[in-house]
C-alpha cells in the first residue's frame, strides 16, 4: 500500500466522518424540537384568577355572581371539612391551620402566632372573595408549596356557600355582592366589593 492509497483511505474515513457531523448539525437545525414551556402534557383547564390580591382576572363564573345567591348556613355545614385543621370562632386559636375568624378582608398569612409557609407568605394581598374562591377550589394549585394539604372544594356552589359563611363569621362582614350588580354576561364589570383597607385589630 503506497502512501497515496493510504491517503485515499484516510480521506474517505475523514470524509465520512465530516459528512456525519454535517448531517447531525443539519438535522439538528431542521428538526430542533421546541421544548414545552412546562414539562408534561398540556391539559385544557378553565382559566382561574391568578394568585395575589390586586386585579384578579374573573373566574369562569365570577364568584360575585355565585355569592349573590349563596347560603351561609349551607356553607357552615360544608365547612365542617375545614374543622380538621381550622377553628372558626373568635379567639379560638390556631390548629394545623390558622384561625379563620374574620378571614374575609384579612391580609393573607397574617394570623398572629401561626407559622405560615413561605409560599403563602409570598402570595401577599388580601383574602377577598375573588382571592378565596380559587384558593378554596384547589389550594395547592393556587399556591404551590402551601401547607394546606387539602384537596379543595371543586363545586362552585358549595364554595360560594363556604365563602359566605366565612364572611358572616366576622366582626365586620363585607357586604355580599347583589344579584343586580351582575345582571349580565359582562364579567369585567364584576369587581366585587373591594375589602376595606385591612384595619388591624
Ligand atoms: C388538612 C388541613 C386543612 C384543611 C382540611 C383545610 N385547611 Fe385551610 N389551611 C391549612 C393550613 C396548614 C393553612 C396554612 C397554609 C400555609 O401556610 O401555606 C391553611 C390556610 C388557610 C387559609 C389562609 C388563612 C390565612 O390566614 O392566610 C384559608 C382562608 C383557609 N385555609 C381556608 C380553609 C377552608 C375554607 C377549608 C375548608 C373548605 C380549609 N381551609 C381546610 C390547613 C387546612
């Protein structure tokens, strides 16, 4: 084998190698997969109000509309599931979860003596009707990392009843939205009564 032949063989090997590299780069450029923003499958679910007080987007059925016909007595019964972890009475103290007396209109994660998760403390804002609804619907979806390991109340009628009960369970209940305020499909009009700026006891 003379050196010319050896060169040909090496050339062929090198050529093949370069060709493969070029193919790889080329294929990569053409077929670059776009990784999904969130890993996992995209599942269509109804859009919920984002966390935090402030300007929350309206939920599918605005909670204000449901509250207009909510029944706090039914809510008290439905809220029995909360008693495992919460007390509702004034000054009853904290259990696994904080005392919920007067929680409507209270600043998020503000009950004295309760050791809140960093996740809930980071949420900020006030427990308005709008903020409570997605939270009670699915706490761990609304505030990932929360210590409230509770599945939530998916039924919106029950949820509205519970929120009406929470509201009645207070020194100064907020006025419930009236049906007349919501007379129509115009969701953006449903800004429920903003709570009075949190006056602290
Ligand atoms: C398994 C126990 C458990 C159950 C059941 C439970 N909670 Fe909670 N809840 C917690 C814990 C723990 C926290 C504090 C969460 C944190 O710090 O992340 C909390 C926090 C809350 C807060 C926020 C209070 C604040 O001061 O910011 C509200 C409102 C609330 N729960 C409502 C309810 C309602 C209404 C129910 C029943 C429908 C319920 N919870 C059921 C454990 C529970």
